[in-house]
C-alpha cells in the first residue's frame, strides 16, 4: 500500500502497538496515518508543527505522544489522541535537529547539524547529557541496551561511542573518506555496521572502533539507511531507490527485495508486529510493504546471493571500550506557524 505525502518525507516511525505510522515532512508538517491490509493508508493528521523542515519523528510515552525535531532548532511534542501540540522546546539545540532516537521509556536522544548529541531525561525534566561527538551533522544513532552507550554516525565520516554513565565521548573512529549515514548493531552486539556515502558497508568489531575490521561493496550508490532484521541479516535503503537484503559474516548482498522509485530511500522502519516494512523516498511517497511476502523468496532459498565478499572473521574483544569534507545536509524549507515556547523543564513536565 502507498500514499502521496504531498511533500518529501525525511523520517518515519511506527506506533509501538497500534497500526499508525508517522512521517516528518520538509515543509515542517507532521503527518499521521492509520493503515490496514484491507483499508490501506488513511490520513489521521496533517499538522504544521515546525517553522522549517521537520527532520525527525519518534513515538514516546508508549505511543501517546509524538516528538518531532526540526531545522528550526526545536523539539515539539504532539498528543496522538487529540492532535494538539503539548509543548515546544524552542532552543533544544544551537543548530538544526537532525535525528531523534528512543533510549528507554523515560529518555530520548537528539542529534544536530553541528555534531552535538543530547540526552533528555523526562523524569528529571532536563537535558542530562550533552556530547560534542562530531564535527558535522548527526546522521544516525543507536542505543546499546544495558551498556548505557550511545553510538552515532556523522557527515564527518566517523563513528562515535558516547558513555552515558561517565558523560563523555568514550571512543571515536578514524575518519572515513566520506559521510557515514547509518548504523546498526549485529551479531549479538559483536559487530557494528555503518552505511557510507560511497556505497560501502563498514564493519567495526566491538571494542575496536579506531578502524573498521571489514567492509563489503555492492551498493552502486550511498547506503542511506540500515535496518536490522535479525543478528545475521539486515535491510538496506540505497540512493538508487532499491531496498536490499544483506547477510553479515559471510558478507553479501543476498538480493533486492523491493524498489521504491528512482529516488533515494530516505528511511526504513518495521511496523510493531513486523507485518509491514515502511519506506520513504524523495518521490513524496510513503510505502508499506508486506514484509513476509518480500522475504518469501529468500526464505525458500536462503543460499541465494547476488554479491558476496570475503570477511576477515577477526576475533572480537568484548571488554570495556578504549578511549580514544563537505557534508550532504538535508534541505530546509520554511513553513509559517505559531507555537508557544517553553523551557526544557516545562517541556518534559507537560509530557
């Protein structure tokens, strides 16, 4: 199923328990859609929550609240049931907010265009951690459960590891020769994979982040987004508009599983029940794919491989981590709209 969002979407997120998907649009709008195999996609909300491009969206509070981050430096909270704006943190960052990720039930993280990563604790109603982790825009982040470590990638070509307990950047990789755009954790936490602007997928062994231990080729253009399927397989969204299934150790592109359009895949996400794979692209279309159908051919013949690359299969040190160009930033587009300002304390107190 698919629907025209009317503007380019920069991010999407599925509700944690209901058939609802959210998109963040270049014109500053937040859109919510209800979906079903029989009913298709039905728009629930189209709200101008930001003055400039809306770049990030995440459901929080068990799905009752939607957070959005914007090029106007703000983070906005929208009530799912009423569609009304709960609060707006006017100056969440000194620069454009480019990424939002959930950490726990009570914490979220945000990353901006100048490489700053912040962690917000809703229990203490404040920003509890701030890291100058990178020199360019934050492209992606993942939280490692149980370790209190946050991994981030950036347009400066590096991977960072932020220690939330010690409140410091614990490790940072050597600079790769192009933007790192996406990151996932695989192999039961032993491997970190990053998608690069030149089409490479880099593998870092846990605890050895200075340089990648392995990499494999095969994508003709930049690897915009990576989505973990299980510990051995993941899904990539590429600049050529093709969605591919990848295998890790042995490293291979197993097969293309869908084609969004001739435009770059901007985001991928699973529905809460994993029945659907959502994708957004610069063609202004939100598409929901039947995930079991996409994987059916591979499950029938898992040995199918389009591109295979040898791995160094190096040993992994799982002990404590050791301390340590021009970016392709997203477009901005202004949209008029008035929202009340609030402090960080007021913002989270209202959630």
